[in-house]
């Protein structure tokens, strides 16, 4: 029996160290990382400012619990609220836990105004995590299979279907919140349309419901703004983030604004580790680095560059149905109904880390610190793998 529980289908590589956009395996072979640990290491591997912050904090104080004040947590909360315009923040240790906090805020918000069966509107193809509540909110039947009973209090509509959202509010007076990803990551790198996002904001305001954005993947610079909602001219009521916030140190955050910011009170929610000094020191260094180095603008440039290069390599081939995404969240939708997950393995063998999601979408989530040359190399190697895949299919 293997000592690690069998929950992951792993590829045959084990990495020991990394620098910038490269990681190195046990044989010291270099791999170009176009995945960033699934949108986590936005600042790449071994970033000096993040390493220094973690090391310094580890030497001073790692953990004391939320029974006492935590200076680093205060500091990170100030940075996060300043950069987002949200009012306050609850810290967790992961994305799913940040969404759990959001779901609890929505339910309590509902009960506070006399809704006994508060319901959260969620989307087809959504991914929100794997705890019981977030698994219920997630749209993946395979991920849910065998774990019933799921939770009550969720209603699902098609992503980008504003009419369906309107109808849901009309027929169901129990809807207290909408939970949505600005760009669906796991679901296939699909962007919410401007019409859908703006429409949901209007609908939530009109119906006294909370607009809750899952920015666990889109946050922390990934789409070319610090948060993806900043491509619009309004604020959500609740926003969750995680992944890129710690650049690899586990941390999650649930931010709230206005009436949503006053729902949780002492005793209503908590976490032993959440917002501990070590995780918050990493978070502070991430925000400082992203803002001081104007990285969001660079993310937009790099995203456009990689997309253009991919098009140069692939446009004549007919292998690509569509390019999707925003900033350095890039989805290449392949012109096949077959599952193309094999590209992950062939790319790995060729020294490139990438991902395939939703069956036929090659997903690139490169670190923001790549050079132009590394961006071009990612596009070139990705195109090579796609070309090789279709050559074998024929
Ligand atoms: C990764 C992800 C989650 C879950 O985060 P975990 O840290 O794995 O719990 C939730 N929502 C979205 C959009 C994600 O990309």
C-alpha cells in the first residue's frame, strides 16, 4: 500500500528546486513552468522578496492563533482592502475555505433578513472547491459522484445566461446571493461576458442579494488587474481569493463590503491557522511586489504576446477552435471532441509544464515574471505539443 492516499493522478516527475519560470527535477533536468503550480506561483519560483519575507517571519514568529492580535494579519488586511476597495477580510488557509466563509456570509445574511431557506445562485461549469459546501456549488458531476447527500440551498443556471439569472430571481424569493467566477478556470478558461457581469451586479442590487465573486484563481494580478472585477466599474459584495496570494504559502481570504462586511460576528466563524504570521508575511510581500513593479500591466502585455505567438504557430493548422481567457489565464480550445489530457504528459516529456482542462482546453497559467523570450518559448513549445497531438490523431 502506498503511504500517500490515492487521490491524485500524478505525472511522473518530482521537482526539487526552482528559479523564476523554471523548476528542476531530481535529475536536475529543467522544466519551463507555464502552469505556476495551478495559478499559485505568479511571481515564479524562489522570488527573492518572497523568500526573504518568509525566512524573516519564520525566524521571528510562525503562529500564535487568533486568540491574540496578529500584526502581519492586520498589515495584510490593510493592503488587501486598500487595493480592492473592499471593507474587511476574513483569512483562511485555502480557496475552498474562503468560499466556505462566503457561503456562510450569504446564508447568515439571508437569515438576518428573515429568509429561512437562503439559496445561492451558482453556474454550470463552475469550480469552487471540494469541501461539502463548495463541492455542492461546483458543477462537476464526476467530482460530486459518491459524496451525496449534497447541501440544500443552491440553484444552478447556465454561465453567461443573464435571462436565466433574471428568471431565477423572479421565481425564487429565497435567492440571497450569486456566486460566480469572472473567468471560469477549471471549467475551461471561459470569460464571463461584460453583459453578464454588469447584469448580475444590477440584479443583485435590485433584489438585495450579495454578488460574490470567486477570484481564487483570477485574483492577485492573473488577469491584468489586481482583481478581475477591476476590469469593471463597480464592486462585488463578497470576494474570495487564495492561490496567487501567498505565492505558494497556503492562504485564502474572503473580503466583504458594506452590509456583507457586518454579517459575521465573534463566534460565527473562525480558523486556527487562518491569517497566521507566516502566511500573511508572504501575502504582504506578494502584494508589495505586484504593485511596486507594475506587474499587472506586464501581465496584459505578456498575455497578448503569448496569444499572438500561438496564433502565428497554429492559425494555418485548423487545430484550434478558439483562444480564450484574460491576461495570463490562457485557454487554447482544440478542434477535437476527444480528451486531450495526454498533452500534459507529452509536454512534460518535452520539458514544459502546462495543463489540459474541460477535456479539450490547453490551459496556460505562466508566472508573471517571465521574459519576452520565455513567453515566446512557452508559445512555441505549446504549439509543438498541440501539433504533435493532432499528428498522432490522424
Ligand atoms: C482552485 C480554486 C478553488 C479551490 O481552491 P483550493 O485552495 O484548492 O481549496 C476554488 N475556486 C476556484 C475558482 C479555484 O480556481
